[in-house]
C-alpha cells in the first residue's frame, strides 16, 4: 500500500509539474496585443508626452488665476536717521534711496526705529478680451499636447506591429535557411559518398561543398536579420522582455476581412489631428496677440500705517530728540488709505503688436501648409494601400502553387541524380528554387498582414489591423 501511495504521489507531482511547465510555456508566447500593451506602458516617449500634457493642463488653471486681483500685505521696521535736504533727484536702476525727514540747518546723527504696515490691492478688471484670449491659448496648447500624445500612441502601435511582423518574418526566414542547410548537408554527404565510390565525378563534390558553404552563409545572414529585428522590438517594448516566442498565426493564415471596402478619407488620422491642433493653436495665438494692443483698466487700493520713534515736534527741537526704543518705532501712529482706477495704454505697442501679428500669421500659415501636405500624402497613400492589399492577396494565392512545384522538382531531380539521369547542376538549381519558394512563402504571408497594417495606419484606424489579430 505504501508503494502504491508513493507511486500515486509521484504521478500526481509529475502531472502538476507538466501542467505548470505547459502554463509557463504558454505565458512565454508574446502576442502582438501584449507587445503593444507593454510598449504603451513603458516607452519613454509616451511618458514624456503625458508629462507635457499634464504640464499644459496645469497652465490653464495658472492663467485663469491671473484674473484674480493682486493682494499684498507687508510689514517692515528699520532703524536709522531722517536727515533731509532740499534738491532734485531721480531714481537710478538698482539703487534705492532713504526717505529723508525735515530739513534742518545742520547734520545730526539722531536715530530711531520706524515701521510701515501696508495692504495693497491691484485688479486688472478689464483687458478687452486679452485675458480670455490668453486662457483660450492655454487650452489650445493643452489640446495640442493631448493630440501629440494620441499621435505618439498611434505611431508607437504601428511601429510595434510592423516590427513584430518583421521579427516573425525573420524567424521564418531563419527556419527556412536552416531547412535549406539541412538539405544541402544531406545532399553533400550523398555526393561525397557517391564520388568516393566512383559513381559521380569529383567536380560534383566541389559543387556540393560550394552549395553547402553558401547555405551556411545564408543562414548567418538570416540570423543577423532576426537578431536586428528582435533588438528593435525590445527597444520599443521599453523593458527586458523575451521576444523569442511570438504568435505564429500571422505566418500561417491571412486576415479574415481583407476585402473590406476601401476608405476614402483620412481626416481621423491622429497625425492629421495633431497637425490640425497646431493650426488651431496658431489661430488662437493670433487672436491673443491682437488683444494685446488695447488698454488695460485696473482698480487699485492702498491702506497703510506708520510708526516712528521721532515725535511730531522733532523739527522744532522743543521735545525729546528721538526715542530709540524698538517699541516706540513699532507702534503705528499714522494711517492712510487710497482708492482709484487706472487706465494704461501703451501707444507704441500698436506698432509692436502689428509686427507680432504678421509673424504669427506666417507661423500659422506654415502649420496649415504642413497639414495640407500630410493630408494630401495620406489621401494618395490610401489608394496605394488598397493596391498593395490586392497584390498581396494575389501573391498569397500563388505561393502554394510555386512551393509545391519547387518541392516536386527538387525531389524529382534528386531521384534522377541518384540514378545518373540528372547532373549536379540540375539538383543545385532545384535546391535553389525550393529555397527561394520557401522564402517567398514566408515573405508573402507576412506581406498580407503588412499591407493590412499599412492601410490601417494610413486611414488612422489601427483597429482595422488589431481586430484581425485576436
């Protein structure tokens, strides 16, 4: 019974290990959907665009807050003399002067504390649309950054999809080259044996060695290409992820809906949306510049209190000279208030603003030209995308015929050669044709998906491609 129990436990453990191994193997397969998800989560350009959009969004609130009045509260105390003198003066940049007191006949060094408490309010309540236009520019910048983010996501999805397909094609090409090397190796051994036994001329052995060397070099080229594509995909994923096992459905079947109606408009393409957002932003900036030439109306208010260690009879000299205690200087003894409205209009700004308007109009026109160029290019590429799809399907239907014929020809020539009815040139030519047919198969199967991806990217609807990959 113990033996049976141990055997049962061992079998159970083995079954669980097999299930876990199978699950682990399945997890290693990197699907295209997973590759896109990983890339969107880790690729640094996406994160950078998100940060730009977040920054421009916060600017909107900042610009809106500029309409709030400037309210300042301050207090100060100082110790010093108050000697005054009659005479003109003008403030110099970077130089502040001491406010003097009464003018006396001689210099003295009497000193005391003084204080100032002030509350000021300045509110630019009317700018003739300038503030509103500035808020609109901030919102336009945020919308442009959001469009740039969507464009970056769209292009990244296209780049990941294209690189994924390229890597699949590279893996299939490498496999085909390995098969070709295996056939060349078998053929070389056969010919070497027949040559040693005198059944074939020695030159056949030389030709077989050359074909074998060529097969090895071709395999190395295929391995280099596969490694390059794998590296590019890893870079796009933005993290260390195994790309050895991919979804091979792309190389064994064609998309289901390749005969869908051709699209005639590309205005929803995220690239066009981004360029259009720049045009709109340029127009908003032009409107903002125009409002800069109008006057600004402001409401201002001031309330202040002052304290001083110098008494009111200091000028006559009849009272105490000065009270140098800190408390005497901090005590506010005089207060004033002021309320008013100001209008400021810089007339020379009319010239400067006009020049800025002309400059901004040129910038906006450049944005519009870039939009028109991209729009026209995408419209032309739509027709090309439909043609590429039609041609890819034609090739897809022809490849099985070519591959079967090449395989039959190689088998036939091999048998004929072994019976002395064909030359080594016939066999190597058939081997070359078979290798080319397998290569064409790998490329053409992948080309159908590439054509569908190209159409999806041009139309601006990547779901046309991704919906076929489930």
